[in-house]
């Protein structure tokens, strides 16, 4: 039996083991929010993941036991990827034995990519361990996005192998967690699962934690700073952001435009070289890996967020965390017209046809020249993030899956109310007064500390951003 406040208690809390291969924890924001939600509900949580730079092999952080292994060398080609997956699988399997020695676990949650840990879950099933598949990515769509439609015997074989691995993950799971309705539809259609066996848990921001501050290092008073935050891989379109800056600076004479690109990934060095080739070294800054403290500073002082992900089989149906992070920080943004990006942003984001750099630059210029529109979209984005995209209701849906599987019921919220200083964050930076319309509008106009004196609130203007048919049909999402 497990602890149950409505029907007595037992000697042990249910224990969840979460497996992640794509990113270290707590850097993986979604997984870390999931961990904290489980801990808040009274679960014991362990995580197995690769090490990040300088990480210890074992640590206990905020109630979570984290076991880490040295990541495999960067993969190149089919053989390299196969070695990476095999190496990571074996290291994870070995660490799962170490976790077991520290105490029995009741549920394995595997977060893809890759779609390989269903086999480990089946091996542990003989010990009564249940399996939850946290469906983060569509690996067959990722293959098509990177390499095009499979042609030739080898490519077709590789693609069919990815579909087979995906099906095994879907079918081995006791329950599936999908990041949006598009992913859920694939779990039902390709995985052969009933809709009742799939729960949508969006990667929304915790808007009590992610909210604008008055930055310590504001940008130049006469400048416009564009911001990108996210992974820099082949499918992320960060090169499109460079082409937009090139268009604005060198072709349209917007010499006061700068861009700050936050994040890391396989393409980071190539992107730096491309920025130099485009003569953008005075206009583009690459920060590399950033933590939540740094991200709050950059997103609070930037003027416009960039969502340069191109329409591909993967991107079109994937929820981009960056879009919702911009919204949480009241940052107006421009995106290519991806289906799920329009579901997230609706009419709080401006859209351009995928791959049309000139049209994307047009929308950026529109925001540069129309301060009232910047204020309106920033305000509307923050409102949408808090009312419709916030992590708190998503956390309840997520933990509800485990409550059902384990029978554990603790009368505690998945995300407890925070008792932060309402004026300053933990670093002593002043929060923007979101409830004071004049102060909020002043910040949205200036996005810094020195010039953000209260002004008369800007009257709402008609929403001019395009809204997808899907967003209208689904209402909130």
C-alpha cells in the first residue's frame, strides 16, 4: 500500500523513476517541472540523465535524487547514432539497478527521444514496475524533417525502424503523456491506443516564477533588441533568425537592431561562423547555455522574440517552449506560421509564411515602428500565458496520471503556492508591477529600469495578428 490521506497511510511513498537522454536535469525545464509536481504530491522521485558540463554523478536537489552518466561522444552518421543510443541505454539500465538498490521504484517514465526505453520498462515489468511514456518528440517526423522523405533502401529501412520503435513505446506503455493534441492524435492513430489512454500535458510556463523583471543591464535607449531562446540544432531554424537580422541591418538600414541568441546545440559553432560571414558580429551575440536567472534578464530587456522554426513535418505539430516563454515575459514575438505555434500564441503573435525572410522582417519592422502594438501584444501575451498556458493546471493533469496508476492520493496541490517577495526576486531584481496598468505599460514601452516611469495606459488596439483556424476552433488552445 501507498500513503493515502483519505484512507490511512502506509510505510512507503510511491517511487517514480524518470529517464531522460536528450538533456541533463534540471536543465530540461519540462522534466524538472514534472519532478517538482510529483514531489509536491508526496511521491519519491529519481532521475537518470546525462551529465552537463561540471555536473556531479549523483546529487539530491529539491527532493529529487539525480543519477547522471557521462554522455556519449557526439554522433555522426547511422553508426554514430546507433552507438550513442546503445551506450546511453546500457548506462541507464545500469543506473536503474543502482536506483533499485536505494529503494524499490513503482513506475518508470521514459521521455523521448529516443524511443528505446520501452525495452528497459518491459524488463522491469517482471518486478511489477509500470511504464509511462512521456512523448516529447516525433522521431519519424524528425527524420523526415532532417533528411526529407525516405528514398532508397537504406533510408526507407531507417524510417521504418523509427516507426517500429515508436510503436513499441506506445504499445508497451500503461499510459501515454503527450505534449499537445497533435501528438495525442498520433499516439491514437499510429500507436493504436484509445484516446482515454493518452493525456495531454502541455509544457506551459509557471507564470508565478516566469515573469518580467526590471533588468539590471538594459539595452541602449535607442536600440531594438531581438531575442531567441532555445536549442540550436539543424531543425530549429536559427539560421533564419540570422537572415532576418541581415535583412534588417544591411538591406533596410536598421543599424540600431541587435539580436541576442540564447542557447546551445549541434549548430552553435556553424551559426557563429555564418554570423561572421554575414558581417553581423557587431549585431549578434551568442550567449551559449543560460540558466533561469540569466533567461529572465535577457527576456525582460529584449524588445521582440523570434520563433524562426521552419514548417517541417516535426515543427508544424510541435509545441515550441520558446513561444510560451516569450509570452510569460510579456515579450511580443514573430513566428513562422506553424500549426501548433499558432495554437499556443493565437492572436498575441505576428506570423509570416514559413521560410519567407522578407515577410518575417516586415513583421519585425511593424513591431519596431508601432509601439502601441508592442504594448498591446505584450500585455495580451502575458494574459494568455497566465490564463490559458500556465503550468499549474497542466501539473494537476500530469500528477493525476500517477494518482490513477498507483492509487496514491495526497490532498496537496501539484504546484504549491509560492511565497516569494512580491517586489523583488531571489537575486534582488525588482518585479514589474503587472497589476498596475500604467507601470506595466511603461515597462512594455521601455523594457528597462531607468526609463520605465508610469504613463497613461495604452488603449487596446484591434488584434491584427493572424489566428489559425485550429486556434479558433479549439478556443483556449
